[in-house]
C-alpha cells in the first residue's frame, strides 16, 4: 500500500469515506452473524471467543484478549456469560491469582459441530470466491496494521 499524506485524502464527501464503507459492511456482516448464531444462542463477540478456544483450548485470559484484540473489561463479561451458559470454565491459577485460565467444557466443544455450518453461509452471502475472500482478508489485515501503526505514532499538530 502506498502511504498518502493527509492533505491528499481530505474529501469530506460521505461516499468518499472508506470508513463509512467499512462501517456499513461491518454492520451488514454482523447482522448476518446475528441470524446465523441465534440457534447457537451466541452473540457475535461470544462466537469470536469460542472460535479462538476451538482453535486452541486452554488459554489464559490475557492470551485470549490479545488474540481477539479485546481488553479485560470487555472480555470478562463475555467469559462470565459463556461460563454461565456452561460452555467454558474459568480457573484462577494457584501460583498467580491474577491469572485466569479458560477451558472449553464438553458442551462448548460439542457446539463446534453446529458452528461449522456458519462459514459457508457467510462466504455465500459475501458473493466472493475462496481466493477473493483470502485476498480481502489479507487486505483487511494490512489495513488494520497500517492504521494501528499510524495511530500509535500520530501526534496532533
């Protein structure tokens, strides 16, 4: 991606705003997930937690937060609801009471089979081939990294 100076991209027309396109796409995709996740009784953020745990069970809350880019204030209530639903357990470590380990329960592990029907529906809704989805994901990752790097070094003038 080429870096542009802020003065070169200064249009204030709504249709020129990439952020609005991202926002609209995010809302549409999240609304689709809401419908698809309803039978699993999961919210989209809870689904993200479960995806991470299905990929790698037994994670520290800190690791889970880093993987999902969520702070503990956002993650803790999600984990409490998932524990109350019987999908995970939270266990304080004996050697460090600040450290909490998250594990899937049998019910949480079994829910994965139901969740496997979701990605094909999302892919179909997006109308993109697997290759296009891969390119889009790579572009989104690059965009996220670029914006995060810029934000971290940004100093108002």
